[in-house]
C-alpha cells in the first residue's frame, strides 16, 4: 500500500534544544524515502522514529550550515554499515562539494555502498522517476542554498458512471487505461484528468522568487519559520523567514497543508525552559500564521511527528 507522509526528525535551527533536535525530515513517497537536511543527531532520531537506512533512496541537502548537514557523516556510515542494497543518490549545492566530501569521509569506515553524487548547480529538474520529478530552486541565504520540489505526473481518474454507460467493466477497465481506446471508446470518454501531487521543502532563505516558485500549488509545503514576526529585521539580516512571511507564501501559492519548522532557540526561554514553554511558542507561530491569512491545514512541527500528505481532492 502506498504511503505519502512526512516524518519529522528534528525542528531546531542553529543549535538543538532540550526538546528539539537539529533538522531532519524524511518524506515517504510511495516506495521511496527522501531524507532532507540531516543535521547532527539524525541517525539517532531515525532510530526513535522507526526509520531504517534501508528506507532511504535520496538525500537532499539545501545548504552546508551545520544544522542542516552535520548528520551526513553518521547517516552515510550507517548506510554502509547496513549494506543498503539499492542505489542512494545525494543532492546538494555543487559549491559545497568540499563540505560533502569532508562529511562523507569524516572518519574511517568500510565503504560498502556507492553513494551517487548528483550536486545542484542551477534551477530545474534533478531527477525523473515513474512516480515524480525532483526539482530545485535557488534560495536567498548567506551561503548558497537550494529548495526542493517533488511533482507527481498528472494522471487520469476513472469515472464509474461513464464506464458503466459504455459497458466497460472488469479487465476491460485496465485495458482501456493501458491502451487508451477500447471498441471506439477513448480513455478521455470515461475518465477525467487527475492532477499530480506536489510537495516542497524550503529551508533557510529570505523571501525571494525561488520560495514562491517552490510553494506554488503544493499539497504540502515544509518551510522554515525561524523567527516570529516581531523579529523580522533579524530574519532578513540572517537570511530567514518569519511565521507570517511563510504563511503568506503558502496563502498566495494555494498550499493545502503548511508545515512550519526550524525554530530559533531564542523563543524556548519564554516562561522558562520547560516543554510547555516550547508548546506556548509553537502556539504563537500558529497564531501569527493564521493572522497572515493562511486558512488551509497548518502544522507547527515538533520532533518525531508524522504528517500525512493530504489526500487528493
């Protein structure tokens, strides 16, 4: 049975907190697993979330700040330790090749799995499979950074009433799907277009053209909201977004489910350092996102959360 869900492994920006690990996000897309931005501690978070090295098919790194990439060393070594039998492809900014090389070979280990390196140097498609196209768009951050977008091909939805009207049933339904025509009846006569699903992953960036291009028409947008709106000047200075900015991007792009993450540790101390204080700051992120006019599904991420990709309409 196909599964499409986001597994949140970590949600902290810059440094981990008592209750938030460094970044890490696994997208389960049918039979594939795409790991985004494995920060420090990702290997352990995978264990806690029930994610195995065998579940990984791609690793996508937005940029080479430590909270988005320090976990690469451990994850790659675990892939080799477990002798993952299938190909694993790594995407990352080409300008950071030296960082990827250092992390891949940070310590001595027996290399049993060949990681396919596919660095990103420009906007556009990175890979095409039967189930999706993986695309990248450049973002605006002090170091080169790319966001990622997954686009499922459009398909056809069969319409039972039209099939019945033309007397098509049983094995003939599959036949007309494969061949496109049956006894003078075309596939278009008994079906309608089914829009493919779209998922985007946007980390460390200011507002820029790439952010809007990635978010446009997404069923799920995972996006950083490092700061609250009152700290917008800090966000711009350091190359980040606020909760309100992220929500307006989602609103304007018609996003169905918005996932806010990558939270600054500056907010965890409000009222102390307890778990409840972090929940309170999460509530403020949600409040500001709603105040910005976003009306779709909204999740303020926390570690080890699982978020299903919305079902097709």
